[in-house]
C-alpha cells in the first residue's frame, strides 16, 4: 500500500499553531523566501523573453511522457539494462525499502552514504536500513543537519531552511562534542571533514534521480556540493531510487529542463554539478561503482494518472519554487504540513499518494492565491487541483476525512446547503442579508455572541470585525431610482 | 454603453458605498448603469470550499440572469471585484455538465469586466478627474492579479489622481490571507499572513491601503484595527470617485 | 504478479480510463539554442560565466605557457602534491613541472589522491553559455582527480569549446555514451546554513581552467 513515511498531516492545525508561535522560525522563513525569490527573479530576468515558451514546452513534454508512461518506462528499462544498470521495480514504499536492503545485504555493506533524495525520504529508507543494522549517513549539508537533529527536511530543496546559524552551531557542538567557530564557513568545513571520512568508509552510495532518459537508459542527478559525485564515485555500489514519473523521452530534453530547474529552484543559471549516469565502471582500471542499480518506485503515483487534471501533479520537477513563493509556507514552514513534501506541491501530492484520510486538511490549507501556479516551471495548476481535491473531500469524502476535517464538514456542509438555497432566492437573500448586517453590527461592538457563532470567534481571534456601513446597496439603489423618477 | 453593475454580495451588504462609487465612476465615463436587484452571489464561497453542487445552483442562476440581460441588448457587465469577476470567468468550466448553460457562461464571461479592467482596457479612460490628498499603497488582490492579469490598470488610474502619492510595497502582490473560508478555518495562519503585509504597510507611513476587492480589504482592515494602526483600508472605487478629498 | 507487471498494468489501466486524451498531445519539437558570434565571443562568454560562479579562466598560448601558469598556481597554493589524470594534454603540461612536485597517478590508490592538494585533468568539452566543463572520467581513466583534491585545474583547448548546452548534448548523443558524464559549473558550493554561500564543501573549493589556444606538443625541452 502506498504511503508516506512518518506522515502526520492530520495534526496540521495544531502543528501550524506551534509553528506560528515560533518567532525564530518565521524570521528564518521570511528571510529565506525573500532571498530565494529575488535570486530566482534575477536568474529568469536574463531569459525573460523565452521563459514562457520554455514553460509551455516543458509542460508539454511532461504531459506527453505521462500519457505514454508505460512505453517510456519499458524503453528506459531496456536501454538501462543494455548499459549494465540493474533495474528493479517497487510497487510501494515497503517493497522499495526491501529491495534496497537486499542489494545492501548482497553487497555485504556495513555503511551507506546518501546524497539528497526526496523519494527515499518518502519511503522512509533510512529507517529501514538502520533497522537492518547499517550505518546511514546523509551527505548533503542540509540533510546532514536534519539527520543529526533527528528531524525530517522542511523544504524539498533546502532541507534545513528552518534552522538558524545559531541552532546549527549548537547542534554541531553537541553532536561532535567539541568547540567549533560560529561562522557558516567554518561550520561547513567541519562538516566537510566529518563527512569525508564517511564517504571513504561507505560500501554503498544511494542517490535520487532528477531525470530518467528513456531513449538512452541513462539518468541525471543534480547537486551543488559535490557530495553526490563522491557518493557515486567512492563506494563499490551505486543505488539510485526514482519515482516512475521522473522520466523524459529524449536526451535532448535535458537541455530545456536544465536551463529551467536551477533558475527556478535556487536562482542559479545551472546547478554546479549535473551528473549523467550511463552505467557502472566499464574497465577494471577505472574508478566508480562496480554495480549500479535503479529502483523504480510507484508508491501510489499510478493512482494519479486516471484523471487528466490530477495527473499534472506528476509533472513536478521538485524545484521548490512553489514553496519559496507560498505565503502560507512562509508563515508555518515545512514541518507543519506533516509530510516530507510540504507546501503547495505537497498539499496536492501528499493526499493523493498517502490517501485522503491521512491528509484531508492539506487541500484546505491554502488561500488559493495562485502564486504557486504562476512560478511553476512546468505549469502545474496547483490551485485547480486543490479545488478538485476539496470537492472530493467535501462532497464524496465521507469516511475518508481526518477528525479535524470531519468536524469542519459537519458545520460547513449544512451551512452551504442553506446558503445555496438563500442565494437562489432574491427575497430570502434580502432578508438574510439584513439579519447578517445586524449581527455584524452587534459583533463589531461586542464579542458576547461569538461563542454561538464559531466562524465569528475564529475571525475575531486575529482580527476585529469590520463594521458594516449600514443598509444595503440595493436599498440605496432603489431610493435613488425612486428619487430620479 | 449599457452597463450592468454586478455588485457582489459583500459590497451589497457591507460596503454599499463601493457600489455607489462604482456607479458614479461609470456614469462619469458616459455609461448608462443598470442594476438587476435579483442578483445575489457569484457562487465562489461554496465553490472554493469544495461544495460544488451547492455552488453550481447559485452560479447557474447568476449566469441565467446576466445572459438574459445581455440578450436584451446589454453591453457590459462590470464588477468592483477581481475575485467575483474571476469566478464568472471560471463558471463555464464548473457548468460543463450542462453544455447549454456552460456556453451561456462563456458568453457572459466574455462581456464581464472588473472595474479597473473595464475603464482602462475597454473604455480606454485613465483620467477620471479625481483628486485625493494623501499617500496610499496598493494591494493587488490575488484573483484579479493572477486569474485576470490586473496589475497596471489600477496603477494607471491612480497615477492620474491629483494630490495622490502612491508608495509601492514589495509585498503588494502577496496574499493578504483572506482566502474565503480559509480565514475562519485557519485564523492563525490567515492573521499571520495579514500581519506580514501590514508590517510593511505600516512602516511605509501611508494613509491608506487600497485594493480592488472588498474581501481583502475587510481582512486587512480587521487586522489593522486589531493592531491599532492608523492606516485605513479603501476600495479603489472609493478613492477614484473623489474629486476633492483628503485623508 | 511481479511489481513490474503490477505497475505497468496500473499505468495502462489508468491511462485507458481517460480515453482519447493521448491523441490530443504530441511531443514538442525542441528549440536548439545556439550562441551567435565568433569564437572570440564564445570565449568571452565562457570566461564571464565561469567567473560568475567563482571559477577562474587563464587564457594561454600553448602548452609551455600553460605549464608556467600551473607552476604559478602551484606556488600560490603552496601545493605539495598533484594528482594528474591520463589526459594527454594534462600529462604534457605536468611533465614540464615534474620532478619539482609529487605527482600522484590516479591509478594509485584512492587514499593518495585524497591526500593530493591539486588535481589536474582534461575535459571532453566546455560550454560557453553556462561556463560549464563536461568531464568524461572514462577519457581520463578516473573521476577522483577532479573530485577529491581541494583544488581542481582543468585543461581545455579552445577547439573544445561549444556555445550551448544543447550543442554539448548533441555531441554526447552522437558519441558512444561513457559510463558517466559530469557537467561542472564552478567550484563546489552550499548555502544550507542560513543561505550563506560557502564555496568548497565536498568537491573542490578552487577551480582553475587553463584555456589553451594551441595544444600541439612542440619538441620537448630537455
């Protein structure tokens, strides 16, 4: 059964409340967003004339590929096998973890080094490997920080975005048991030193995948730090884990996606390193892994293919631009979403993959401002899919909602049925309008009645109740027409 | 030009002066303004909350009403809200199960404009001979901005207002946190989103924050009042209608 | 049934249920961007882009001047040991500084390369538009010389420079694919601590590119 590791999205409301109370966190998020967005804007500015047509092309390639997903995956498999890559398929998280574990066992591995990969977070791979007695070390600096803190990443590109320099410093000193300087550069160099030893002792290197190329059976992975190059150069075995949607048909497609993903994600023209893997080492005098494995993971993705609209979710190239622009993410950060995929893309991916009952609040945790859709390099209609999911939860979701959502629907559903009947009758609309105005007028003076009207008390918890002007427009219009007559 | 004012339920019930200002502005531009008092709501509150069946019934009725008026020779439907205009624009998709209605909705959407969009794009008027003494900043309401592409229109209109100084805030296009039922389902997040904007607005020393949507304005006003700010929240129409007013 | 069959069946079933959507969509032709201009324009752009990501380019007339530049870098970096890949130009250059420095052959053990202060390698191609080096370790019989030492010096002939990534990918598609290709744009970097840019986390912290006009080997001065 498809699932997302350690999901706790049903605690969204209380986790978000905690995040909002955390002033340090919100400061870190606001600074990070400001910086990411201005870098992104600058990087795109230079190719502004082409950007929209690039988005169209990228979206069309992804759409076509998903519509031909079966054939493209089989083509990838055939070519990858020819290249000497051992291809494995995993229907769900459990099978994927088992496969990787078996490969490690066959390799008699004791130590595993990993470079940043969201799909391995999704399936909870580290947990499984550690349970089997392996040492697992995350080598991306952000991932390592999160790992030694015992946390999950709070951003799909910048895992430790919720940390400040001070909190990382505390963490490093506690973990390493020695004094270290407080500046970012020195701390980074300490991490280099510690992690270099982990690279040198690792038997297996595990990476994610950015693009599987069907026509060549090769795959591309992006990074900035060089940790992934080390992960795939030093250990005897390289295991890549990929969601089945990460495929593109042609090698030449990489040009377009590479020109977009760096700009969109981190505001870089291109990422520092882009590694294209076409198989294990070819001759004995080379370095590099002797065995290369590819684990193709479904874990619920095929469920999303059945609807043309929702299928777009799988176009995602995990650039993180929607997280960087999202005004909700800005306030609460990634952890409150309770899924390794937070923010706008997570709010559509998580409930569809893990099941509505595990994450039914997430589609509602958005003001539908649409900023995510505007920045998405592959043009995923995130607000449209959020609306689609809201409809499913509100109108067909009985028995598939978490407790919070169930409570909300108990209030909302009858209210909207009444609302609908009022709004279909001008007479009832007029009368209820007068009543609502009177109540609002009273409520703008006193909170005495709030407890009888939960939405009113919710509103007042952070805002005053604006006073209605008095009278309706239609009444004023009628007086005016009568006066003119 | 015969114009139907689609006043929206929020303006009708809470900010009728925005409706009156809209009428006056349209008349100043030479339009004949009509108002069908059978109008109720565009259907968005239910639609955005996932209650699509409940929304459809309301949307269908609104579309029928507006289509009928167009058939009787009406020229343009104008609405002092980007959000409700955008809902009308999306109605055809929502009513896709009913092809006749859906086609009607498409026709209505083609003849529907948000106020500033109508003035600039359709009437080609940017100078309303208004004057307003003071300093303001703009809040771009999300649906107008992203669904309808309204960004320059209000700025061009405000540029012609005598005595007015517009200070742009970097966060002008960031959501105010209203989001319909979102504002009461997640009041803490919603309030924090408003705060985020208000901090910058307050610091900029303006007299008012101006927007094209009453919903955003009630959210911002509610938070401004709760934090004892002196900044007022004003609808664009309320400012543009003035010929001699100060802050 | 195997996971493979289950996944492929699920894909087919889901896509069939949406009916004729497939016919509406075609795979778009790609625009293949090119850089306009002379070789000098390409070189100018390449240098600009490399410098923008904290790398350095040294324009050099021939192998002798490249050797002198290498000497300068070695002295400036107080380099004690140098790992040299098998690339013929890299070998030719390093042979001119041989004897004065410890040279590690990449076929030696990994630990020796890890101890080296500098790695000298060739490249397969370079891309002007992004200031990118395309490394194919197979050409050099190893990927570690460009990776483990903190200072990477890459040797590039002017004739190896192409305009765009699209062109580089076309070259790649026409050749037989090497086991791995690494595109390198600047030294290793991270910004995981409060978005503060730090150069040189896991990969090299310094990237120097010796861009050589004429790589013909002249008579070796003995």
